[in-house]
C-alpha cells in the first residue's frame, strides 16, 4: 500500500495536477481504490465506482486513455460523475490505463482545477 500511495503522489507531482487516484482490478475484473492523494480525491473515486460511471471505468473498459479538458461538457456522458467532480472544484480529468503486457490491470487518474 505504501508503494501504491507513493506512486500516486509522485505521479500527481510529476504531472503537476491537483489530485490523483489509483484503481486496480481484482481477478474478477472489478476495480478497487488502492490509493489517492487526498480525501476529496478518494471520495470522488469511490463515488465513481458506486455510480458505475466515469473516466476510470471507461478507461479500464476500453484500455485507452481518457482525456477530458472540459469536464462540464461531459454531463450527458457521465450524468452523476460530472456534477460530483465539478462540485469538488475539478474542471478536467485524465485517466490512463496501467498495463502488464497487453492486460489492463487498473487505472491512474489525474484531476485538475
């Protein structure tokens, strides 16, 4: 857990983003929150998993990065996630798949104000 937390914190610092989170899949391919840079980021990740919508879920399902510069413009795509993220003060989101060979193991997500 310490390694995952450090990885998440360093990726946020390196990319100069407000918040980051790391989700990993279990053998059944269900995503689980493993680390977050803040309580606000943690709550938003958990909300995304509970609402079953958002950039991390899309990224994991497709295996492709999701980069959204204007989060409010995605209201129709993610009707529950976007209000939660914008109410938390975030304006953009980027999700990148984590891979081992061709298998997607999880997602790293960055949020910007």
